[in-house]
C-alpha cells in the first residue's frame, strides 16, 4: 500500500489532481471560520452546545461547525444536496424531467441547471428564516445574538450565506472536474472529519475527569472499528444476477454469446434514508426551541434521542425510506426492456415481464437486509450515548450517519485513484482483488 501512495506522487497528472483537490478543500475549511458580521459568535456557540440531539446538531455536523458561528459557509452544501434529492425524486414521477434525463448529456445539464436555480431559492429562504430566528432573543433564553437587528442584517445575512453556498457548490464542481473524487461528497466528508479532533479531545477530557473509564474508552474504540468494518461490508455488498448475451452481428463484426452479471447493491439507497429519518424525528425537538407550547414540549420529550419511542421510530423510518428511495430510483421494467432490446436474458427467466418481476423480487429481498443493517449502524451512537451516558459528539463517531458518509466517500475516492494507477500500469492499493466504490 505504501508503494501505491508513492506511485500516486510519481504520476504528474494524478499528483496535480490530488494537490488541486487538497487546495480547494483547504480554501473551503478556511471559509468555515469566517463569521458573518453582526452576531455574537460565543453566545451562538453556547446555544449549539445545548442543542445537541436536535436538527441544529445534525446541521452543525454536516457544516463542520460553521453553522454554530454562522460563518460565510454556514449553510454548507446541504441546500444543493436537498435540491439534488428533490430533482432526483421528481425525475421518476414527472414525465418532462424523465424525458430530459433520457436525452443524454444535454438533458442532464438542463436538470443540473434547474438544480442550481433551486439551490439559490432554498438558500434565500433558509438564510431569511435563520436571520429572523437569530433576531429573537426568546429563542436563546433571552441572550442577544444579533447586535443590530433589522432588515439591513437580514439582507446582509441572505447575501452572505447564499453567496457562500454557491461558492461551495462551485468548489465541489471544480473538484469533480479537475480533481479526484466527487467534490460535493468530499466537502461533506471534510466537514464531518473536521469534527473528529473535537470529539477526540472531548473524549480525552472526559477520560481525565473520570467520567469515562479506561475500559469504556477501549470499548468505544472497538465499537468504532467494528462499525467502520460493517459500513464497508454494507457499502460493498451486492447481489450479482447472471446474464447471457445472445450472439450479435454489428456491421462486419460478429459478437459471440457471452456471460456477465448485473450487480444489485444491497444498500441501494445509501445514506439518504438515515438523513431523512433523522431530520423528521429531530424536527419536533427543534420546534421546542421556537415555542413554549406545552404540547410541543411533551412531544419533544417523547422524541428525545435515547427514548424507546425515538429508537423504534428511527428504525421504522430508515427501513421505510430504504424501500421508498429504492422504488423511486430502481426501475426493473426499464432494465428488463433494455435487456430484451439488446438480446440479453437471465438463464431460466423469460424476457419481458417475467424478468422485471424477477428483479423486483430480488430487490425486495436484499433491500430488507440492507435496511436492517443500515438501521443498526445508524442507531448504535444513540444507544451508546443514552445507555452509557456518553457525550453525543463522542458517541457520534461509533457509527451513525457520519461514519456511513465518510466510509462511502473514501471508498469511492480510493477506487478512482486505483483505477488511475492501474490504467498507467502501476499496482493498486491491494495486491489481490480490487476496491469497489459506492456506484
């Protein structure tokens, strides 16, 4: 593996792409520490310390701590992710968008343009709501966050946060085009990894104060290793469907009958069900920050992370969203029609409807396994935090959304680097086998 890293630095093109990616990620992290003018950053950070376990804590994790000080990149890349998910789902149900997606590169560029416009509108809305929220001292127990409230502060906040997100989106696209890996995913990964030193120092402090015993520290480290291995297995796992390709004549070339397979991922939905489930469950807890209603306070108490109701609903929602997202993005009818069009078939299965029904049955069976595994990995940090009274930030790296995202992105990036090495006749990172990414 060390020789593979040396080979990466020897190849001029690969070295240039790697340094370009690292440079833009450094620029992004610097922007996460440039605060928006007109706010009391210390008071806002204290609020986020108390808001762990709510939607604010989840958003702060994905922004790498930029939201807690309302930095220029305070919204991070999440508005773009939200717009991308919305259009991905709409493509499956809106005929006009579905037709655009089938038009090839030109159609994808058009959908990408719509996604960017939607990102701007989402940023404007979120920035306006954040500015209104910051101006209300009642939301922070009487603490004054905004030094000079008014429309000038709101407009400045909207312009600053919207421009910051658009710049981050541009950085991600530049990394994708001229760097290594998927830029948007690497930005989210950089945000999550940036919280790891804070969690590590927090764990050392708790260990020094005696709130965490040495045996518990070893146990947490072992759980983190096991959960990381579990995420790798879940990300790599696939069901291979054998396919026979009939003899074809294309021009003067004759293609003999060949055998291959169609890989069906066990966790086809990725980390999206976890994000959706966490957002829905944390929404009531977040509303309690804005309202003094006794009803909302009771609902928020019932859905506090660690309670039985929270854990049960969390697992149910993850499983449900796994099936929902898989059904929206995986179309067995289209796959069966394409196989029939090119003369391919599954041994023992008739082409057409029988093939699509076969794919539907197989996908239903492997999705339940992937959904249960995903729910188990996602709920481990909550069980550890509530069962052993561990700080949520420390427990968050023993599994959960962050681990799922980081492991998937790292595998995908390493796969791309390895493919570049093999293309130039160098050995990859592994002597036997190869690394498969998320896609």
